[in-house]
């Protein structure tokens, strides 16, 4: 069984947040997969912070 891994991605710009998510997905190895995503927003004064906690892990080889 592979060990779960986590990556926290945040930004107060929706465009930058999307770029960071895309960069993370593109940099994943071919044998890694996203297992779960937790998404949240938080008001910070007049801006909004976007956050995603990505859980991912290596896949097992096919038999």
C-alpha cells in the first residue's frame, strides 16, 4: 500500500490559484493520482483567499 501525500495550494488571485493547481497536476508523475481535494475560501479584508488541499498517492502496478 502506498503512503498518502499532501500538497496545499493557496492564492488570493483566482487566476494564480488556477495556475498553481495546473502546475501541480502537470508535475505529477505518471504513476501518481489525485485521491481527494478539499477546497475552501476565506475572506481577508477586501480579498478572498482560495485554498486546496490535494491528497495524492502513487498507484500500484497492474498485475
